[in-house]
């Protein structure tokens, strides 16, 4: 492979930083030199682009996403390469090569192309809103969760939310109203005793949590095994990111698909000459967060889990307001007496961690 050298004459790049933004660039040259006398090839050019921008694999491996991180800026390590401009270095030295000598490509390119003696890469850097962590530092964890029928099931997950995710919290204006008894104006003298005809109001201590997960294989959404599609409208069974069981209600997801800049061959076809059409996406996961405190809760084992079914969380979104004292109580459907197992809470629960694990990698058999 040709050598990649930092350009130090006539193209040193530039840095621009303000109090709220930053953008930097550096210039490199892919060329033959004393270390490598070979001129650049087309493959060298593609691999150099990938070297700067990093990569995300589409394939199923062991449950985590295989990532190659982008290159960080040598002076400002919080900035990483986000785009690359490639320009051939002009001159009299170039060569002609046959583009597709075996004629295997489905979409034929021009029969020949020009390879120059050198290529100039202007690498642009900017800050990213998420942590960059290598694959080997993402942890695989095994555990047990309780399914909706009360059966304990083994599962594993990867801590992918440690990287490539950003959290945003927004307030929710949720005020419930109810007609409870009669309301009227009160005064110390008792002279004002007129009825107050408006409904009683009670605010809910709720917020919206948006978790943006970047550069995810779109397969995590479209797969028939997708955890994102399977576990909508459930609450968290375990503490996650500081939120106690029941405090997070997974409302749904919004993906933004895009094609990666460089795509390999599609393994679904017998021919290896058809480019992959697999997409990456940025996914916004939406949760409703609540901070309710329960009053006079029913019997529990290892609170806040019901002693009837460990999937039922007697906390968070399964607590409902009671207008008489403005407190929150656990509610469920009316059981068929005397069988309390026929109860059912507003929201069943699931392990939020599964949302960040490859849905196409088999879980333990007991998970099904």
C-alpha cells in the first residue's frame, strides 16, 4: 500500500473554534515514497477513507455491534473525522487501468480509469455528542428477567448504550382532571360559599427522555426479531441509567435511515458483485419518565416486584393518582376472586438493556 503522509507544505489545514462550536481540518497525501514505492491503488483510496471515518458492520456476530472508531484529531481529541475530501494530485504521472477486468459487476463502470501518482485527503473534524468506546470495552452481561406470565427467563445483553448514544430530557405538560365531589370557594368568614364548577386538577411528575442512538444497523428495527418493536409500551423491569424499576415507559422509536458512504458486496446474492443495500440509521428512543411515590402498597417480594408475578412492578407508571388525598396507589384489573393471579397492571415490564442487543443473535432457549 502507498504511504499516507501528513502534508506540511501548502496545505496545513485550519482550526476554527468558538464558544459553542468547533471545526478543524488536516491535509494528508497518499503517495509513493521511500517507505513504499508502490503508487496508490483504487483499493488504497477506499481504505484510506474508511481509516479516517471508521465503520459499522452490518453482520450478526455475538450480539454487539462491531465498530471501527473514526480517527480523532491529534490536538483536540474530542473531535473526530466526519468527512473527507479526496482530490488527485495533478501532474504528468498517471496510469490507466481496466476497471472490471473479469466483467463481474452488475452495474458496469467505465472500462478504464485513471490512477494518479498521489491523492490529497482533506480530513474534516468536529465534536460528537456521544462517547467513543472500543468494542473490547463494551461488556456482555448475563441475567434473568421475569416474563409476563411470571416465568423467570435467562438472557444476555451488551452495554451498547455506553457509546454512540446521547440523552435529552424535556418536560411534559400532563395535568389530569377529574370530577371528584363538590368544590366550592372557601373563606375564613364563611361569607363566600359559592360552588366552584371547574374540575379538580392534579399534575403528573412526568418528563420525556429521548435517547438518540447513532449509526445502528437498520436491521435492529426491521428484523422480525426486533426488540424495539416487541417491547413498546412496557416499563423497565430493572434500574437503568439511574431510573428505578417502573419509572421508564418505552413509548417507541423513530429511525432515520441512511446509506453508508462505502458498501461491500451483498452476501445474500450468489454473485459477489452486487453492492449491499443495507442501511444504517440513527434511532431516537422515546421514554416517558415518572417520579411517583407509592402509598400503602400491596405485599411485595424484593420490592418493587409483586409477590404474585415478578413482571408486575408496583412502582412508577403502575401507580395512579387518587384525588381524595393527591397520592399515588398501585392499581390493577379486578381479579376473579379468590385468584389474585388474574390481576394485571397497567403496564408489564421488560429489560431495557435488550433494546441495545442484536435481535438476530439467539438468546438462551429459556428466553423464548
